[in-house]
């Protein structure tokens, strides 16, 4: 019926209407104007490029020793720009490889935490009442259990597989995300457009996926950007303790751990990986901060 | 009384704001004088810069704003003063009251503490002297049990009480100028009337000049000696109240006066609704009978939950093509009633019969099918649209649910045609809500509600958040849609004049119950219930002569909490002693004119009222 009745005056309706400017595009524009955040983006891209392409361009491998150069300080002549470690392995290759692992781990864990956290939080917040209570008490219980205990348990279950381990860490990280998303959902649920959707007969999953989750992008992106550095730091911490990545595979955390042991005799073994970690964390934090300002311009 | 030396004179004031979208010139070179003891009204629609002018004068601009020009107060240029010097003047010589009395009182400090602080800062007064002065002012703004109030927190007081406290605080140091920024906009009409009376009295007794910033021409007509009309950051017209109301020069002023719906039905625009024609067939349309919505309010883990009777036994019929206006103050349950009719809130008891089927017993799936013909338009146009969807997608949502077989192009064409119908350019189909004005967004909301050509549309305060000029356009649009599609409306509003414009019949609600229901003209010509009469007498009319000659009807008691079972016998004090709380019953006093039981008006009027005004509606 609608097709027929409106077709008649369809001739004077032009559907090639100009595109509007969405809130996300607005946020992106503000983000681009933020110098600190853009510096962060540039640094992050450089780090990602270095970590992904870098190792294959180097003459040295991250695990094979250079028998002619043990404990060499950084120098241009020897070709070991970052020096070598006690076993004659090139530190530049190891640092780049370590950055790669750290980034990959952070990415996997953050992705897992976003997917679980957003869905769980949005459903809990929207359904409300007893279901919400039960879901959030479940979150509280997991929160209350000690982190390290979990990691040890997971190690027993997953064995030595690094990525599964960190996917599992992501599966713990989602708790905070779920709480944030639930809080946001509670306030969005009060908005009239949700009521309008209910009044026009939309189903619950449709309301959650069409009307609630798209409007959570701001806080979720911000929190995810802040989760990445947290997981990089967690990975470093776990590896430092000996739980995470194991030799000869390496990560920034393991490199820093072994560098710290010999800091007095071979300081470069600490300085270079630590410099990479700090740069990575700072650029991620700047990006996270920039995103927050971009999505929430009223706050400053 | 009028002295020649102005108290405050603003010369060529500019206010600019730096925003992400560039520089916004909110105020562009305005000049005005406020004389001692007068009431100057600054009228304008939202975004006209009326508040920013005086905020700039007080040095209270937001951080990204800058002010240029001069603001002269008794020989000092306020704009050139340091913050410390300004603090000497602010609160002592010039004080302000704001729109929202809850957010302008500090929530964690007792009323007394906040008031004493003012005296300590400005008059180095403390101890018993300061207590006595606070008490004196609270009594002067007619707060009952003033001594007790000093020890209470802001949230323990009602909205009207809080605004009285704000006024008392503002008056503590006997300021020469009181700046009131929309002081009654957040309040109900009956309370608005009391607050305006109070302000007028203070001005006469203390000679305090008042700068009243408002959008409401009725309030201006009632209060002001001189008026500045502001638009887009400039004063378009200024003059005495009589000049502005009876001899407006500027087109904008004329438009404002015409657009304003008037309680006495004298709207100059000549807008008329189609009179309701009784159909011959006895069609079953919408019948609501004895509908109740009760909420359990928990006061802590172990406490017995209290019952909030938001809607308590409401019955009415709506006929096809008819508009029923539902009026009531905040907390009267009118919005809850609307949601219960649509089954968005499950009713506690009672039935809603829609075209012969009882909606309260339907399951979810069956109810979903009915929703095609039952739609709703909300108050806040921005909040009722999903900000991450284009307006085209928002309007298309109902089609996605109920016209699953239609192709994408068909749906798009339907949306474009609908946009034309509600007065939106189809080329805006890809825009987002934040790119549109409030009025345009409300048109989007209406387009979404009417695209399926429903039979009933509930308008929940649909024009309350809009400026008067836009309000008039939206009312016209709704009237047009009704004529075209034979729509029925339930039109909910707190604003009697708006309801009068659009409704065939009007229902007045108080504390979840209907107190009076009648044809529009009957209700205004011959209001029966004391509450209706009080409401009508409280609404200001944009006409200074009528306003100044009218008397307000003031009744005993205040709007109490809906949790209080005695609240609903406020107009029936003879039954107050009953063991079981009595629920006043509706009686048909004239054909089609229903009135809830009440005691004679003479027993309800406040004693200090010199004589009872019989004729409450102006001719």
C-alpha cells in the first residue's frame, strides 16, 4: 500500500540527498585537531610498522646468536645498533619482535574484552531488574577473585599457548568494560528514543543492537584505547614474573625483566626495550585521551 | 518612583564564545538601562542571547566566552573589575535567581548554613543576629515553619519552596538589583503564580529593581514595566509594556504575540481546530476504564515498600478523530497514564479497550501487531531521536517493522513523501538530529509517529520544549494531520493555553485522578472544580491590562507528595478524618461535564483573600 500511494508523487522527490555529518565524523574531526593525540597516532603507526616489517629487514634473527659478538654495546660499526645480549642475540631484532608480541597480545585481549563486555553490559543494563542484578553479581564475584590465581589456573588449562592465555586475560578484562557499558546503557534506556522504539513494536535484541550499542561507541572506544596499554603492562608484568611469554620467544616485558638483572653491566639491555614500552604506552594513552575529548567535548 | 539615573546601564555589549565550530557571537552590541525599582523584562526565544547579556554583566560567563563593551553599575564598570571586586558586588548589590532551584542550591548544605554564609561574606554578620535575619526572610517569602526549614536540606523541600528559599537568599543583603533568569519556567503554574506574586511584592516593598529574563509573554505582561525584545543577539524592540503589547512595531514582536496561545482564546493568529463531528455509527474506539498504575517505592532494604498511586482509577472514551487534552501539574500522573494506555508501563488494574480488544490481556506478540495504529510523540525532540541514526532512518523504523515486504526504494520514497508532509525538505534525509533545530527534530518525531497512518497518536508534552513560534507551527501541523487522516490525539500538556488550542475535550488531572472533564469551551467558560479554577486563574495572559486587573484564586494547602493518602482529599477536607482514605468520585454535573466531589469553594480559599472573585475567566 505504501509503495503505490507514494509512487505517484515520487517524480519530484530526489533521493540523492547530501550526506549529513554524523556525531562520529564530528568526533573524528575534533580528534584530528588534537596535536597530542595525532602525535600518538603517528608514533603508534611507526611502532606497528617497525614491529611488523622491521624484523624481516634485519640481517639478524631474534633467537640465533651472533657468535662473533657477545655483550656488544650499541654501535653502528658492528651492525648491532642496539647492541647484543649475553647470548649474542641482536637486541634490535629482539626488541622489534617483542613489540610485535606485546601489541598482538594487547589487541587480542582488548578485542575479547570489548566483545564480551559490551554485549554483557548492554543486555544487563537494558533488561534491568532481577536479571541485571544476577548478571552484575556474577561480575562482582569474578572481580573479587585474585587475578594471579586465575592466571595460574589458566596456565594449567591452556599450557604454554601465549595467545590463548591472553585471550583468557581479555576474558577477565571485560569485567570493567561490562560495568561501564551497563552504566551507560542504564542512562540511554531512559532516553525517549528507546521508548519510541518500544512503542513502535521493536524486539528487545533489535533495540539493543540498533539503538543502544551504536550510541555506546564513544565510551567503549575510549575505554578500549585505555585497556590496550593496561594489557601491555599486564603482559610485561606477567612475563617479568615468568608466567607470560617464555624464551626464546620474547616480549617487551621479558626483555625488560632480563635487562633489569644486568642493568649495572649492560644498561642498554634495559634502556632500549623500556624506551619502546614507554613510547608505546604514552602514544596509546594520548590516543585514548584524545578520543575521550573528541567524543565528549563538553568536559573541557 | 522612577529616577532618572539608571541603576545599571549596559552599553554596546558584545559576547563571543569560542567553540569547536568557530566563533559564536551570542550578543552583538546591546545597550539597555535598568532604573531603580523597576521591572525590566528581557524576552526572547532560546538562543537569542538574553541570559548571556546579564551573565556577562555579572562576570559569570562560561570559560570560553569573552565580553566587550561597558556595564556601568553605580559608577563602576563591572566588566573591568577583578574577580575580588566583583565578589563585593555580586550577592550584595546585585543578586541572581536561576531557573532550576534544585541545582542552584548546594545539596549537602542545610538551608540555614547556606543563608548564613551569604550574610557572613557580605555583612560580616554571624551568630544569633544572622539566624534572626535568615528566619525573618524565610517568613517574608511565606515559607511555613520557617524555623524548621533552616535545619533542612534542599532535597527535603518542594520545587516551589526551594525557589522561595532562593529568593530569600537573594534578598538577604537587600540588593538593589535582582536578576531573575527564567525563575518560574521549571515550576507548575499555580506555584509560578505564587512566586511571581512574591517577586512583585518584594519589588514594591523594598524598591528592588528586577531584571526578568523569560520566554513567556504572559509572565512579562504580568510583571514588567518596560520590555526589551531580543532576537539573534540584538534588541529588536524596546518600550513600555503597553507599547510592546498594544502597539508592537517590529515584525518579530508581532509574531511572538500572535504565536502565543492564549487562555482566553483570543489568539490573534485565528488558528482554529476543526470542530468535532459526532459520528452516526457507534464505533468502539478507545475505552479506558478504571485504569490504575501503582508503583512500589522501596525505602531501604527492610522497610515496607510504600505505594505510589501514579494513576488511580481513570476512565474515559476517545472517539475517532477526536482530541482529548490531558492537563495537570507535575506528578499528576498524566504521562504515566499515556504510557499505560500504550502498555509501555503495565497497568496495575483496569482495562484499555482498543477497537474491541482488551490491550491489558494481550501477549507481547499480539500487542506488537496493535502498535501499528498506536503511536507516541515525545517532549524532548532531541532525546526522542537516536543520535547515531540519520533522520531518514529514524522515520523509516516503523516501516522496517510493519512493512517488511516493501523494497528499500519504496521505503525511502515513503519517508521522503512523509518528510514533505510534515514540512521537512526531503533533501535532509541523510542529516543527523544534532544538525537540525528543535522544531525540525519535533517534525521528525511526528513524521515517525504518523508514517504508518496510525489511528491514535499520543502527544506527551509534544510542544512544551519548543519556542512559541515553533510551538504554533507544530500545533498547526498536528491539526492538519488530524484533518487529513482522521487521527485521534491524546494531547498531554501542563500548559492550559496550548491544550485549549488543540483539544475538543479536556480532562484535568490531580494526583492520579480526574477532577474535571468537559468540552473545551464548557471547561473554560464554566469551570466547576476548585482545582481547575485555581489552574485557570494562575495562567498568565499576554495582555498587561487584563493581567493587572485579574485576581488569583489561592487555595489552602500545597501540592503534597503523591505518596500521602490524604493528598487527594485536599479539595474535600470534610472527609479528611476518614479512617480509610476517601477517593472523591466523578459526578456528571451537566451533560458531558464531569466533576469530582469537592467541598464548597468558600471553605477552600485561603483566609487572607479579601473577597472571592466569582468570575475567574476574563471575558
